[in-house]
């Protein structure tokens, strides 16, 4: 059997020749779309802000500017127990059933800085570059082959708390982002001699890109999109998201009590979007097992009820289920680059102590965050669609987040971009 790592290394060597050639001096613009939590987010408090404690009322980021804006994500004070709750209150969003849409907590204004630039997604806190590095290694790799921020390299940060909704349901924040992204694509193309764009997403960003593409006419896609490269995209959600909703998720941040951020994480409509899709996951296989019940991807509404989050049931049924009922092919060339062979939560086993205690986790294959069935969902969905060009590249041992900094992964991503620019396809 052919060694997959050896094959990848050979492909990278051949791509390196393409990258160093003169044939790619005319680069197609690249737009980076981050995943959930993958860009900075700023906030400002108004007189309507009513904190739960005096501590939260007095606590502001030490880097507040003259207009009252401060970094909400990522702020290192979230590591300190007393401030974790304050952070969670400010990050919360609320579903208004009358409006059928989500809003910030009262008195909390938010904004996404540096749209159009890579600045907000290189580091989550530029003062703590070492521990908050996100897309910096990828950006540097792109710069090494001639990309320049603001010229032919752009970033599309967004408020990742807000997800999209099915047709007929408003999602004003996320829909505004799609409009901004569409305008950025057109502007970037027009400022680069009409060259179509390479969209490069990570994780949740890939779901936004797919929705942007299928919500616009095929003529627009053919004019403005050269290629879509999707890194670690959870096309059908993840089992880990059920852990997040049930018990909270510290997301690897040390010292943070996941229960203190659970309510905030449950409130995010983007997290609801990432629940395991019944169209992708086996609808009879239990993903969560308790002494009294088990839950498959077909039982998410009941799961939300039983974990004590009944307010999530209506938006899940009306806004999310119709959104994920089918993976529509966008009919633009797509390359999916995914990690494999990393143990990934497959089944969560809860005991008599309930959902406030961490479960026993049964692991299976994936990228450490996204299950393999979700990472490969488009390959299965579009297998017989002749109008959809799709390539899937698997990187053994590369995790969901390390794909943005692993040397082998970066070499392959850059090689793929060079190949697209030169119209060369090695496999």
C-alpha cells in the first residue's frame, strides 16, 4: 500500500517547483475566512448594560480606547475565575422569538475590527502573540510567495457568535457578513485586473463560504471565484458540539471552568449550527448516552430539552434543521484539506451525576474536533455530481487547529495555491 505521507511529501516537492517558477507572478487574490473564535472581537458598554455583580460593572479591559471600545475576544482576563462570568455575560447573545433573530446582551455593543485585512486574524491578541497565534503562520507563508496584505491578500473576520438561518428566517448579523464578504470579493477582483478570487477558509468559515456561494447566481460565482480551499470544515457538525452544550467547553484555555462559559456557548447561534446533522451522521447511532436516555443526531431537539436548554429547541427546529437538510454543490472548484488519525469524540457517556460533570468520552477517527463522517460529508454528497469539481487531501496526524501551523500542512496549502495560480494540477 502506498505510504500517504510519502505521497504527500512527493506532491509538495513537485508543487515547490511550481511555486518557485515565474508562471505564478500574476497571483489570484486570496481571501482568508477564519473559523469560530478565529478573529478579534471588540465591545463597548452603554448605560443599558446591567451586570450581575459590582465586579462586572467596574471591570473593563485595561486597553479601552477613547470611545470606550475594548477587546472582548480574546481577553486574557477570562482566565481569572471572577472575570470569566463577566466575560460570559458580555459574550452572550439572545434569541427573540418575536423577531425570530438574535441580538447582543442589552447594553453591549460589538464590532469586528480590521475587516478586509488579515490583521484581526493573525493573532487574537497582538499583545500576546505567542499564546494567541491563529493565522499568522499561514499569512507569513502566503507573503513568502508574493502575497501582500491589502493588495492581493485579504481577511474577512466576522462576529462568529452569530450563525446563518434557513431561508425565510432573519439572521441580520450573519447576513450582513455575507454581504460584506461578497463586496470584498468583487472589490478584490476589480482591483486585481478582474482576476477571480481564491477563497481560503478554516472550520466554520467554510460553512459561511458555502452559503455565500449557493445564495448567489452561478454567473456571479463563475465570474468572481477561481477556487475554494476549505480547511477542516465541519460540513455536518461535530459530536464535540454536544459536549459544549451539555457541559461547557474550555476550548483548551487553561484555568477556565467550562460551566462558567456554558450558558454563553449555548446562546451562540453558530454553535447550534454545528450540532451533528441528521443528514450526515447515522440517525440511529447514539452520540450521547445517559443512564436514562440516549441521543442520536435525530434527537437533538430532545437533547436540548433534557440538558436544560429548552429555549434552543425552537430556533434549532425552525432555523437550523432546514439549513442543513442538504449539502448543495456550489459548482466552483473545491479542495478540502483535512487532518485524519487524531482521536475525536465519537460518543459521550454521562453518569448519574448529570451534565454538570464531564463525561467519559469514546473516541474515533477525525481531526480531534470534527468527526471523519463530517469532514468527508461533501465527498459523499457530491460523488455523482459531475458539475462539481472536488479534491480531498488527507493529512495523517494533523489536528483541527494545527493545520494552520503544521509545516507539512502549510507547504501543502501553499503548494495548492501555487498550482491553482499556475493552472497546474498534480493529482
